[in-house]
């Protein structure tokens, strides 16, 4: 595994472009570890409705950037006092154990970070589908996706992030807060700085400690000028584009939505004369594959519950594409409303 150093850039849109560039560029033939941080930014999950997840007025007034990542899961606020880590591997090496569950894959790729934080004096634990906790509170969310034969796991670390801005910039649904049994987002997140063996440790010292521990004996590499130019082009055309960050917002007239243990999922249909003319599937779930392909199965179909469920029962979309969500749970979405 090699460590890629690109510390001179503080744009989340650039960091996400770096990740995709490595995933899709055949010149990168190894496994890689990345560690970066960003100016104040909300990073939206791949399948979320951006405007539903952010406090638009607060975000605009405080010059907070908004970007969308390639992986599923929920929205996260990040700033200069937090870290983003990333491991890029090969699907063959990730999937070589048929006994390994999808939850275990989150455990496996989070473990180097857990081990590093343990060396720095923290007692952390993996919780739920993708969180790391300290003192029962979340300081790290993790997500994964694959492209071709490449597999990526990335996550966040709240070191000394401004939690008040985090709370004000996000707009979680009441449903999510109730499901967590809490009164506010502020009650379920925590910074780790004051719990370290050395609570006076600076951010740069903390970051270097993570590099030294996780990247021990890794070769450090940097990008060429040509590669940087190509990464910036990807950033401009995709990660800074309105269509990617916000997407279209058709006037859907039928919505089926439910909060499941594996994530919230919402099926939006535009139905005219009994026929589904458009479909959008959003939420903070994890999905392996192309969600656009799944949405296309419903277009042109007469709208009724049986037709919709048949897409999953007849394996037009294998239910395994949804991580942590079963066929019975998908069916329950259409039976509940």
C-alpha cells in the first residue's frame, strides 16, 4: 500500500476528485491510503436530496461549500479541524471471503484507524452499520463504493470541528433524530481532541501521528503536474457542477418513504394517466451498482404496488445491491404508506 500526499489543497471537491481519479486511472496499480482535510464543507451522500439535507440559508450566509460524493450514506459537515481518510483496494481482494459480511467490510477498513486512535489513548468502538464512537457518541462516519475492479472505503474524524456550525448547517429529518432517541444532532457527536493522551496536541501533530501509524513503512508518492491538471478538470466538470451536487427536482406526485435499520429510503414517482413517467430513489442507504439503472426499470410501468415490488422479487435488481436492507423491508416501504 502507498500513501498519497496532497496536503496543499483544502477543497473537498478536489479531495473527492482525487479519490475518483485513482479509482478510474489505470496508471494507479497499487493499493492506496489518503489523508486530507478541507475548508468548511457539507458532503452529501450519493443518493440524498441535497436541499433536504442542508440549512440552505445558513450555508449560504456562512460560505459553506456543498459537494456530493460517490458513496452512499448520510450528509457530513467537515472543516479544517477534521480529517478525511481513504483506503483504495481491489474488489478481488475485498471479496475473496464469501463469509465476510458487508458490515465486516466496514469493520475491516476502519480497523487501521481504530488501532491508530487506540495508540493515541482513545477507547473507540464500531457501532451500527458504519459509525465509530467515543463515549457513546459519533466522531466518524464511514462509507464505501466500487468502480469496475476498484474498491474504496472512506471516512471522517472529528478532531476539533466546530460542532455548533455542524449542527446549524445540517438539516436532519425529525424521523432520523427520533430514531436515534436524541433531542438534537449535538447530543450524538463528539470531538476526540480532549480525550487524547495529549489533549494539547495540535491538528497538524494529530494528522502526522495518523500518517506515521497507519502509513508506517508505506512509500509516499505525490501527483505529477499532468495528473493535477487532470484531477482539477474532473473537479470542475463533475464535483463543482450544479447537476452533480443538486440534481434535478421533478414534481413527483407519489412518494413511498420509510426509515429502515439499513438507512432511510424514499421512492419518488411521477405518475400520469396511471403510468410511471419518472422515478427517483433517494436516501442515506448504501447501494452497489447504478441507481439510475434501477430507476429506469419503473419508467413506463403501470403504477401499482405489485408491479413495483416485482422489480425486486423477479431479481431485475438483485436485493443484494442494497446493503443492510432485505426484500421484506423493501416491500414494507410500499405497505406502510
